[in-house]
């Protein structure tokens, strides 16, 4: 498909790395990197403090150093026995409390103090004005700016679009930046933070492969810049009846720019402790950058799954999530996809930047955009919000002749599709039945990203095979074609075209 064979010959596809989301890569760390030749200090560190609202303690709040977790007592106080490898002490914000933030960047952590054996870290929270059982959250994946021009598009298009959408929801709404916040240019983190501030929402951040320090000598030191700006790379918080977890699944395997999708043992041990405080049956939302699983190997008929495109040790994550109703939020691939595994639904998000700011769509034809999730109790409903379009923009209709392999068929791209959707077509007002789902390339993506039309900005951009294309063959007497796409929640989206 297009240049995939060429990339396979270079060892960039099917052997663990795949363009365009693997040429730059690094991953999460477990402990801070020591200077070359010097051992890490394991000197004991006792951390004490209080979680409170206006001085009144809040009980049973988890407090962690990224390894161990303790709960606050009935007065809101805690004591955590740690050591000098700890970089942060932080809390899992309980339900019913506002998310502390600084210009939108969530503040739930305190850096530790090197060279001390004792420290105090208090956390002040404020109750929300109303009940948060119903709330909404946004998932913003892959802004991925490499230049000031890209930043300007984020600041003048994507961020105002999200701000406008957020105005429709209440004060319980928040957002998650699902990794690749920038594209290796760490000086652009400040522009990303300005965009976050523009939206007016509190944002939690996920580290992506393009957010890491490319000169790190090992995984442990690859997230230092990210941590200095946004805090720990894995943590949890609560809103309403839902428990939210952020993980770091990008593991650096050595310069230059190589990584795999992988969860470290330290994170898994921490996650097991974290979930031990969550009642079985609860809805748990996990946000990370690299998809836990995807259909890439199946669609592209690869002998091996791409190690830089899925989480290799995902079986253990699935095991830990088995007692819960789980939703996984990921990005990385710049396409829209849903993956189902037993009790887990994974939402792979199209990119805010689309195809790396080369045009209005991602490589699967989905518009540049983000995921919107409406929560009531433990139930989630969701839709994909295209930048510059209203909520109803959920499909694109192509006339006959748009796909070379199907010259007599009409085509619909329904980017937020999953198997519970129904895609029906009508000819001259008469229902014809369901359209046929097939794997293929979106016609607009081919037009903008293939052959002689390669984007001048990034010539390696190419269309991606997708599952969410639907075909039907109208008769010679067709005058008007209507497509009705009904999502799993009963919402109907319509497009009509004259033949």
C-alpha cells in the first residue's frame, strides 16, 4: 500500500517501528537518572502532610510517591515512607472536589526535595458547587506541533473550537491531553500550555513519544522535561462515580529515537495498588498514548504487530482491569478506531493536528478533531467532534467513481463507527438496506496525501487503511441518495447527495 513495502524493506514497518509515529521516540521512566557513573541514592525519605479543605481534613485520600500508596486518616493526615528516588508526592483527587490547576494545567503533585530526609506536603482542595455524578470530559490527542505556524493553528483554531464546545457543558468538565503534545521541540510546550489556557478547562497530560528527551541514555531519564512542566507521568483521579488513571506506555529502548509500547513493572505494581482502593464494578477510564491494541496488523496483513504501535504486555493491563467496566483512551496513530476486549472498550482518537497540520483530515479521512465523553453515573456516551464543524458532522459522502476499485459504488466514511452502528442508504427516498463495510482508503485522503499530491509540508504523509468505509451500488435510475448513520446511542446522522 503506497510506500509501506518500501518502509518494510527499511525495517520501519512490521518490525517494531512504523512511520510516521515512530521516527522520534522515547518513553516513561521509573526512577530519576543518576549522573554517569554514580549510583542512585536510596536514602530514606519521610513525607508527611495533610489533605484538606480550608483546614478541615479529608479522609481516605490516596497519597503516593509513584511506588507506594497510603490513605489519609480521618483528620486528613498521612505519613508516607519513601526514599530519595521519589521525584513527586501526589494525590488521587477524590470525587466531589475541583481539580486544582495553574492556567489549566492540573496541579495534584509536589516535587520532592533532594538531599532531605523529611518533608511536608499539604494539598488544599475545594468542593465543587454541585454534584459531579454527571460530567463530561474531552480527549485531545496529538496536537504535535513542530513549528510556530503549527502552534498558531492550534491557538487560533483547535483551542477556540474546544472552548466553544466546553461552554455547552457545566463546570465539572475537564480534558485530557493524550500525548504528543509537541513534536520533539520542547520550546513549544509553552505554546501548548497557552492553548490549554485558552480552552478554559483543567487539563491532565499524558506523555507521548514526541514529548520526551531524545538525548536520554535510557528509559529512566527520558521524561525529565515533561515532568518539570506537568508532573508525574502516571497517576489517578476521580470525578463522579468514575475512576480515571493516566499511564505512560512509551518505553525508550535506546537512541536514536527507538521505543516500544510497554508498561513498566513499577507502573503495574502501582496500578494494582491504586485499583485496590476502587470498588469492583466501577467504571475505570485509562488514558495513555500508544494504543493498547489496534487493527493495524490485521488491516495491513503484517506478520508481526508493530511494537511501536501497540502495548506488548497488554495482557496484564487487561487482567488488572477485569473487575471493572473499562474504557481506554489512546492516540498516537492519527486515526479513529474502536477496539473491544471483553469488558474493555478502547477509543483510539483521531489527531487534533490531523495529518501533522498538512490539511483538514487525518490519514484515515477523519477530520482533525477530538473525543467528547458525556458521563452519567458509570455510563459513558461519546462522539467525535471535528474542528470547525458542529456535532452533527459524523460522516462524509462520496459519489460514484470516488474509489478506483469500486467505480460504480457510492462511499461513506463514518469515522466514529463501531459494530453497533447501523449505516443505511436510500435511493430516491426508498430504503435500500445496510451499506457494506469494507477496508480501504478514504478518497479525500488519497486525493490530498498520495501520489503526486503528497503534502509539500511533510512528503512522507500517506493515507491509512481504515475499517470505517461503507459502500453501496445505486441503480441507473437513482436521482438522490441519502445515507443515515445511527450510532450505538440511537443518534441519527444524515447526508444527502443528488446523483
